[in-house]
């Protein structure tokens, strides 16, 4: 089943498109939020989609972003050693990063010391960009604080 919804295109912000969207489609909530204000009929669909998006995919997206970022920084040669370190020293499997961001952050700090914060910021910037949001550093916030905030804002 699909439904038609009008929203701002990611690639062309100045044009509105009508696109058939399957119920499981992951929508860019930033663009839809703007359009929802203009058309109250779409608002309920967006609310449902927002909950599904946040509960079904934030952890998966975080996992992909972590993996991609670490692979870009350390290439294939170092990636296995890093993942083995997390499993052996932090009891953390890569799939659990979204569920245990504080464990990931602590393990990264053990492994990388001062470079950990730089890598965490690369991951967060990429994650926010993929969600269509702007990453703004907040004083006193750590990696897990940003992840928890995203989950709370997404309705998880």
C-alpha cells in the first residue's frame, strides 16, 4: 500500500513533488516538518512516520555511520582490531552501539585516548547530516548525550 504525500525534495528545496510513499519509507523529517505546518492534513501521517523512523532506524543508522566513519579513518586493516577491542575489552558488539552509546564512548576513549572525541564528533556530524539536522556542539554533552537526545526527539 502506498500513500501520496507532498514534501520538499532533498535535492531541490524550491520545488514541491508528489511522490507515492510506501508506509515503511523513511522520510526526511526536517523537510516534512516544514511542510506539515503548511498543510494540517499531512500532520498525522508525519507524526506516525516520525515514530516509526525513530524507533526502527536510528540505531541502524548510527551503526552504519559508526562503521563508515571508522572505516574512513582507519581503513580495512585497522577496523577488525578496533571491533575486536570493543568486544573483548568493553563487551560491546558493533550492533549494540545504539543501545549502549556510553559504553561505545568509554571504549573509544580507552582505545584512542585524546583522539576519541575527534572521532565521536565525526560520527555525530555524519549522523546529524544523514538525519537532515545541523550538529551543534553543546557544553557538557558527550557522545551518549547526543544519541539519547536524538532518540527522545524521535519519540523513542
